[in-house]
């Protein structure tokens, strides 16, 4: 007979995920993450203290509608998620709606995992699923979440696919990093229908 604690009988324990709004006290950590090569390649932000304040300060103070969230797993900060209603940013809305149908209640997310040792292990997919579920709860009027991803960022769009997003288009959009070409894959999560 197998012992009760044999691996076959062990129940998989999911780690606790929490998120809270980014505050100025988090800016040194964000700067550290933005400087990581695996992040900087796709986010292409400056990471000096002044640049981090410029790019994240307004959201941290609540002076703009976008949300920056520090995500922790078992109390350890591991990721940054950004979330907003696309229509709250006219330029982004115009660019996205020119490419794909974009209802006014459309949400979008962006994300990064700061620690390179935490990447490639399914954490991104799990955090995306979690953030999408939270978005449906936090924004009950939102019907879709649409995320454009530069086509060259395969790891990011594969994480979206594994999290349940479907690709709705491949379009030309302005890349964040000037070294990338304009091709983007556009992914969508639809609000689940209650049965």
C-alpha cells in the first residue's frame, strides 16, 4: 500500500496571488525590472528614477484612469500588470479601433514578469487568467478585453493563448520598441456567458 504522502496522492497547492496598486515606494523595484534584458526588450522604457516617476507617477497618484498593479505570489512581488479602459486613451483607442472592432467598454491589459528566473514556467499564463477574472469582476460592464502584442514577442502571445485568449487579427500598429516592425497580433477575451 502507498503511503498517504506519496507524490501520487499529494494535492497540487496553488500559490496565493495578490495585487495592489503601485505606489511611489515601488518605483525602485519597477526600475530594476525594467532594466532586466527580458523586460527592456519588449517594454522599452527608460529606468532612471526620473523616467519611472514620469511613466508611472500619474497612475500611482490616481491622476489618470489607467491602473498599475504590483502582483505578488505568496507575498513576493513578481509582476507588473497594467489595466485600462481603452476608450480612456484617445490615441490608443483610435489606433486599435482602426484595426479591429473595439466597443467603448473594451478593456486592455499589459504585463511583465520582473524576475527572469520566474519566466518560462507558466506563471505568466496563470497571472493573465487571474487578471482577466479580476477584470470581469471589477468592471461588470466590460464585454471584451483586447490585447495587441507585437508579433515578434512570441512568449507573450503564447501566454495569452494558453490563458484562453483567441487571436482575432494580425494588423499593422505602431510598435513600442522602434526596432520592431509594425506587425501585431491582436488577442481577445470575451466575457464568459452565465448559463
